[in-house]
């Protein structure tokens, strides 16, 4: 508590409430922890998803695959981008997006031919990242981007790779109920892609 109090007092003393030195410090430490080149903070987790979709130029006529078992921000951010969320069932053991149903839905959307399938938005749950080794295989096979929503999985890992480090862009939320919460609200985007980072 004394360390937190001192850091808050430092902000009150210098008065740089917007984009102060603590923001750059946080972004550097987040990127280092996750193991990516870029971490960019923002207002909240929903904005992080929205920024990711904007950076990928996802919009009207496009479709994004989202899990059925998640906070509504997953589908909300896709709809806000004027794209169409397409729901994929959950794995019965992990509750994360099911790779088997994922491929079934991908094939169905392609066969229907009405939407331009652009990305998979996987959501980590209960500290457990989604099955990214299998999701990545499907993304490669069908030429899709991956957005990892690591808000409920931050700190988790698969084979030494941390949540927030999977896919083309990852996001997190610092809402107080999340594994890494803050006083109030906040969010972040993670990527190794220089172009995405510059756009965001």
C-alpha cells in the first residue's frame, strides 16, 4: 500500500494526468511481461477491441467469429465496426472457443458466401488462454486474422507463451474484476505488428 500511495502521490505532484510518464512506463512493462514489441494503453477493454478491429480494417460486409460464452463486448465491438459477429460454440471442458466447432462454422460461412470472413476473436477465460495452437492452424488454413481477448486470461500461458502474446493483435481490460485490474478502468492492445501499432 505505501508503494501504491507513493505512485499516486507522484502523479498528483507532477499533474500530468493524460499521457504522463507512468503511461509510457506501464506500456513498456506490459510489453516486456507479455513478450511482444508493442503495448498501447487505452480507455478500456471494449475500446481495445474496437481499435484492433479498426487497425485490421474490418467493417461492413465482413464477419468476425466470436465465442458464445463471453462478455457481450466481443460481439458489441464487431457490430460497432458495422461487421457481423458469427457465434462459435464453447469447448465443454475449458469453456473457451471450440476449435472443432470453429472450423465447422468457418466452412458454413464460406459456403453461404454472403459475408467476407476476416478474423477469429478468441476470448481467454478463467486464467486459461484459448487453444491458440489449434486456432492458429485454422487461421493459417483459411487466411484469417486472430484477435486475442486476454482480459480474463492475463497471466496465463501456453508452452511458456503468455496470454496477450497470441494472434495478430491481443487486447486486455484493466476493469477492477479482471486478473490485472486498476483503480477505475483501462485497457491495452498488444502486437508485434509495427503497422498495426502505428495505426493504433
